[in-house]
C-alpha cells in the first residue's frame, strides 16, 4: 500500500493518536480511583463508628479503674487514719499505762485485781473495767474513794450489787477518763 498522507499529516495523526491514548488512560485511572473511593466509603464509616465506640469503652474502663484505685486507696487511707487515731495521744489524754499504774498503786492490800479491760469510746475517751476480789467491804469502798480522788479519772462507778456481801467480795469497777 502506498502512503497517500504527507509527513505533516502523519505527525498530526500520531500526535492525535497519542493524545487519545493518554486521555483514555487518564480516564481509566480517574474512574478506577472514583470506584475504589466509593467502595471504601462504607468501610471508612464503619471503622470510624467502631473507633468511636471503642474510644467510649476505653474512657469508661479508665474511669472505672480510677474509681477502684481511689476507693481502694481511700479505704487504705481511712484504715490507716483510724489506726493512727487509736495510737495517737493528744495533750489532754493520759497514757493507758499511766492509768493502769494509778489503779494498781491505789489498790490496798486487801484487794486482788484479776482483770483490767480497756474499751475505747467514740469521743476520744476510754473506759477501764477493773474486776477482782476484795477481802472486806470497807477496803473496797476505800479503794473506790481513792480512785475518785485521782484527777485523771472522770468517773468511777462501783455498782451497789458489789456491796451485797461482807467478805470475799467479787467486784467490778468502771473507770472512765481521757485515755
């Protein structure tokens, strides 16, 4: 076949051909990108939704852990504070050993003390319950009077029922004070 086109026309046709191929390739790339982007939109929306849910759950768990830590440390601090309050001594409080020593020092020779109980009260005071055996009623009454004279004891109570017999009297005296 003979070539009926001139060189100039051939160049124009080749350039046109190359331009059309470039346009087709670019259109294909554009359409592929558009279709891929359209197909990824639902996945993106779903992923974003799941991310927000997970973020909310993480915040809830974080707050829960913080509350547990606070309540756990709060309980430990509360318990420690209570123990320190029991062990602490304010200036107006008397040492328990001093109160026991005063009771034992005031004990006359006819009285045998079997037990000393201590009970802490809510208002930073305490009660010592002293029980034992007194040989005579007079000795027991003198012991009660001697304890009442001590200024560290705010109240000394000897129940009347302890004075029912004359000899070998089993007694229980309640002594209150700031100890």
